[in-house]
C-alpha cells in the first residue's frame, strides 16, 4: 500500500453530519491500491460495549485516488473511529496519530467526532434538489410594457451590443409565465433587476428600487406572486461585492474625497479618485471604474447590505439570493448574511458565484451551494469539445463529487451556459444532437440543473454580448422539437427521485473511448444513462442484473441477454433506461 496517498481529516468534506442523525465518513487511497476498508467505530465513553465494524464502499475515483464512503448513525451522536485497510497480505490501521500495523488497543488515539450538534448540520433548502431553474437576463427576455422603454430602445431581435437596449422588463416575464410552466421549470434565477446605468445592471445605483426600465417594486411583487401561484420559486442577483458609479455614497466620495462620510465605504489607495492607464486608484470589480468595490467589513456598509438582503425577502417574498463575485467578499460578512437571510426565510436558497474549489464557503455557515462551473466544463469538454474520453469524464466527476459534502453536491447549481458564456448550441457547433447529449448528462447527474433562457428553443450566440440576444417569441422561428426534448428530460427528472438524490455508479468509462455509462439508484429504482460522444455510431454491452429495461426517451423495451444489455448508440447518441 502507498501510505502517503491515504488521507482523512475530521470535519470538512471528509467527516460531516449529513442530517441530525447521520454522519458521513470518507477516506482517500491510491487508485486500485486497497482491496477493502473497514471502519471501527464506537462511543468514546463506552467503547468496549459499543464498538462495531462497518464496511466502507469504494464510492468514486479520479485519476490518482479512490474515495471510500460510509454512513454512520451513532446512538449518542458522538463517536471515535479508525480505519483498517487491507490489500493482498498487508493490513494497515489508520488512526488520528498516523499509520500502524497493529490493531489499536483502545480508542484514545483514534479519530474523534465529538458530537453531532444540530446547529452544525449543513442543511440546504430541501426544495432545491427538486428544482429545475431557468435563468432570465431581464433586458432580453420580453418587452411587456413599452411605456418604460429606455431612450433609444432598438427593435426586438436586433444585434446585441454591450450598450444597447431592447426593452425587456418584468411585465414581459409575467406575460410569458405560461412558457415556463409548459417547459416544466419550477424556479427562476434573475440577473440583477435593481436600478443601474447599464443593460446588465451589475453596476447598482439603488439597491432598494427596481430599475425603472424593468418596472416598479410593485411589478416585482406582482411577478413573485404570479410565480408562486404556479409553484415557481424566485432567486434574485445580489451584487454586494461592488456597487455602481452612480451609487449615492460613491458620488459623495467623488465629490468630497477623503472628507466624505462615506470615504471608508470603499477601498481607496490614494486621493483624489482617479483612473490612470486604465487602472483605478480605488479597488473595483476587475478594473472597471464604474464598479467600485464595497468595504463589507465597514459596519455601516454591512448593515446597509444586510438590510437589503432582508427587505426583498420580507417585502417581496423572494426565495433566495445568487451572490455575484462571492469569493471576493469577506467570510465574516457572508456568515452574518446567512444568519439574516435564514431568519427572514429559513428555506431561502443562498447561491454563490465561485468558479474554483469552494469548500471554505460550503461548511454550512455561509452558502447553500455554488454555481457548478467545474461540472459545466466536464460536460462540455466531453459532449461538445470532445476533449475528454469516458475515463477522463468519470475521473473528473469523481474528484468533483469527493470535494464537497453530499448535501452540497445535491444542491449545486448545474449550468451549461449563462450570460457570461458562449451559448450551448454554439459551443456544440450548432449540432443539436450534441446539445441534447450535454443536456441529458446535466439533468441526470447530482445537483440542480438550470436552463439559460432561449436554449430550449435553439438560441445561438458567442461570448457577451452574443449570448445575451433577445428571446425569440415567434413559434415559427423556435425549434419546437428541441423544446419538446427539454420538456421530456425535465419531466423525467421530476418523476424519478433517483435522478435527483440517488447513488451514482459508473458502469463503463474507459480511456480512448467516447462511450460512457452510469447508474442512478435509489431504493428499488435503477436508471442507466448510456452515452456515445463519438463521431461514429457504436454499440455498448453492459452487465446488468435486471432482465427487462425501458428506454424512457423512446419508450422502447429492451431485454438483457445472459446478464448483458446490448445497446446501439448513434453518434452523439444516448439512452436513459429504467429497470422494470
């Protein structure tokens, strides 16, 4: 055994409370190096009377490591534990003080989970793992009220630029809620809707007022009520890392300099405020002079923003916040933010925009989830760019799942495109079959899927501003067959809980092979996803226990032959099978 590869550490994603009774433990070993892992566990105050042995399951793997998993429900919600690892004739014991060849005589040097305190349980809202989100960029979704159009508004459907307007507003969303209900989504994530000077609204001027180009606060209230009547949750964008250059406190600082009472609301390196060679002498989002960074450690700034977070929940009954540039705001602010939001609405969803390893924000004291861009890349690189084979897909996904507690994975915001990325169909070189393959993977993997507006009817577009084009409402110009496919996968995800919270096991994932198969299982339900991202049709034989299967996408019945299921997969083809 390669001892240097063996890793475990209490808390974090290695030992955590899944619910108020259950503790999950994980262990890492070198890939294909260990045959069996057992957990020796008991109560530290009554070790001799409570000690027991549990087998751990090899859960997922990546290129270098295997990850073992076990769920424990200690009677008194506390436990000491050790791992016994076996390979060939070798046995190693792993305790908190390190590796040893002999079995521990007692629990003194073992790992300790002192107590499962309910207050420490990381509990994302239960509704999130059952949600299917739909992202709306308000300025480009629908123009429902021409009376609030910006000056110089252009004809709907024109070429988007970084600065032009087409008149999209909240009334337009209200007018088209039937489209969302028909599609089957049950949650909406809105890009910013508060008063600002740009079409994207990430330069907030007034956090307490809906932008007049979108409507009024009363329009938003009407929209939220209409959504709730349809069972649709509403998530707003909180831009708390920075404000806009017309935010009144920043205007005061520009006018009065260091003498402004708001001078400490921002991070100013030298006075007066200036921009030299494109670099502001005050901290901003990126190098954008119109987006000065807020000092969220300042008591007044903190109180102002926390009041904003609470106001829109209490007054408009929104269901949560998506947090822009969340990783650049201090952790203490987000901890207080969570307390305020959860007090106002215990099942509010707190979603952070982070594109890298996010474990520090997913300990249960800050966010419920993050935007799962790593999964975005894994799926796109396999289904669209053809940069990953089946083994690489499985390895990358295994590493990602092992990075976070299970409840964080279940609530992760899984997207394939957004206002910041190339449109999915464009990434797929406008190959609709590739797009469908990517979408099926998204909807059958752990986490909460999100559809970017217009993807379901075939919108294309490159990077911003191309990805922010106007929604097409002429059904004659929509891809209705693609819309039907989205309806189908959304309905199937809702129907089968195994696709939302079931175990995930890879059945086929090989190097230099663009075929892939995995199983989602929960209770008696077993579903298999089989995919071929190759440019040529291929077949796939899978060892299965059940004899009868049904393809849920084609309603075709299949029968296993001698314990094997033989599948024909066209280029960029896929099957979603249910054991009968």
